[in-house]
C-alpha cells in the first residue's frame, strides 16, 4: 500500500449541482471546492480528498436554495450551513486554514458529529473529540483549555488522530495545549490573536473556523433531512432526532409495575449526578448504537459504541475505563504510553513492577468509575448490565425505560450498597 494515496486527491465525477424535489419543494445543492496552498506552493483546487477510503470518489454539497417544511416543521435551511459552508467565499466568515492537504469525507463528518453534540452543551465551554464519527472524549469546564484537557485525557488512545470541536473561541493557552497533541482537525467559532499561528505550526492540521458555532444552541430544536442510501440504490428518508432532555427536571422517575406490584427507584440522583447524567445524555446523542457511556465531574470516563448486545457493550466500556485510567496515570507519571511500558515489561523487571503498580491503582480506583454515572441509549432488557456497572462503583443511571423487565433494573439500583439512583429519559437515542 502506497502512503501517498492518503495525500492524493481522487478526481471525482459528481455534478456541480444537485436538485432534490420533495413534493412541491425543490432543494438545490452546490458542490464545495477548496484551494489548498498558494500557487507558488503548487496549491490545488479540489473538493474532498477522497471518501471513507482512498480510491472512493466523494463530494460535499451545500444547500443553497429551497426551504423544506413538512407537517408544519421547518427544516434547517440554506442560511444555516456549518461544515458545508467551509470556504473563503462564505459571507459568514467560515474558513479553512493551514490545510497541507484537502479534507476527506471523514474529516467533515467527524466535525459534523462533534457539532451535533455541542449544540446541547452551549452553557459552558465544551470540547468533543470525534474519531470515526463517534465521540472518544467529551468534557465541559470553566475554561476551554480545561474542557479540552479533560476531553483528551478521557481516552488518549482513541483521541490520537481525531477531530476536536470546541464551542468557544480558542485562546493561546488552549492552542498551545492542542498543538502538543496529534489531531487531524480543530474546529471552533473563532481564534483569538496569536492562537491560529500556534496551531498552524502543526503540519497538515486542518483548522476550521465555523462562525455559526456561536449560535449552535439554535440547532438544538431544529430538524434536518436525514438520507440513507441502500446498496440497491434505494433511499430511506427520516427526520433527524431531537434531544428532549434539556434540563435535569426533564428526567422521569424510574418506576414500573410487574405482577401487580409497583417498583420505584428509592434514591434520587444528587445535583452533581443529575448534571453528569444531563451531560452524558447530550453526548449520547452522537454515539453509534448500541452504546453506553460513563461520566464523572463533567467529563466522559469511557464511551462504548456499536455493540451488538447491551451487556457486552457495558463490559467493553468498563474495560475501556480501566484502560483509560492506566494510560492517564502512566503518561502523567512516566510520560510514556502504557502499552510501551507493557512491552518493556516482558524483559525489564522495573517496567514489570510499574505495570503492576498502575494496574493495582486502576483496580483500587475501579477504573475511575467510583462515583460515576452511566447513560444508555436504550433500555436494559435485563439487570445483568446494571449489576456489572454497579459492581465497579457507578452511582446513578439514566436510560429510556420501557422494558418489560424495568422492575429488575430498579431492584438492581435499590439493592446496590451503597444504594444507587436511576432516572428514565422516556426517549431512545439510537443512531445507526
């Protein structure tokens, strides 16, 4: 396999404009092109470098005309472009900087996935790191630098080579921290004086200024048209999903009936747990199903995506929490990846002892899960998933509810020692 295939622009044959007619509404889309580098440096005009893989032709289109309304619902329109507006000709000021190579399809969809989560996290500085269209770390904090640091530290293994989206202008302190990490893309509403220069020192880093991020919360209650293409050429159209949990008070009490008996979660979440559950449910909107995630103090501890069974994804995500804990500890103490230390331990007694120390620390802290909350995109059909999480210190749970066995889950949190809390969302968050 030739390495330069990842830099070459695939010549694509898609048309400059697309027209889609839905009933009496005509939607017009314009293909996006970018000039990367100046003419003296051999700058090239092209669209997406390639699709999901080298060799796949791909094109990005922006909606430029037509306003879709169905059943009284007004969909996102031409004046609402975010990722599809990237380009120096956009009047909103949305721009692309420092690209040593044209962006790929995955770069664009990763940023879009990050924005899809950030629209629910407007109140505080927040950072979401996306890899393969799934968040691997997300956090909110008092400052953007602190939010990025927590998001990166949540899963440094997965974050490597990802795309970070940020909901506040990047200052120089945050830019310095970001520049010390390997990322493919940085997207933010703006960059304070000097911050952009720091970021552009990184070769091939794509830096996106998307001005409309500063009003991203306006997208929280708006629909867009979601189109899925089938391999036989067929199409499935659906409305985009909306998050109905906008505040802690939107959660529902966990209650169920079984064989004429009423069951109710005996402990309500604390204020801190409710904030973490709310944050986790926002992040969950962008995770591929089946999924669960753990959150503690406004940052993800581990995110599990794309599992085929509920208990399996819970167990996998618990494993990731322990792995993330060991990785963070090893890098903080020794400044090296934990996997490198494990490799050295095969022939080095000192390294072997450090590995054992870090593993023992992870067990003691239960992978950072002691006091964490768990969020699931769908209900738990059996209590086994809940019991697995509770054994590792999870203290509160949010899930849609609606299983025939909801009473078993309620019993699991009531029987936990110390007693855990549970709330329902009343809505599912599948994402396929």
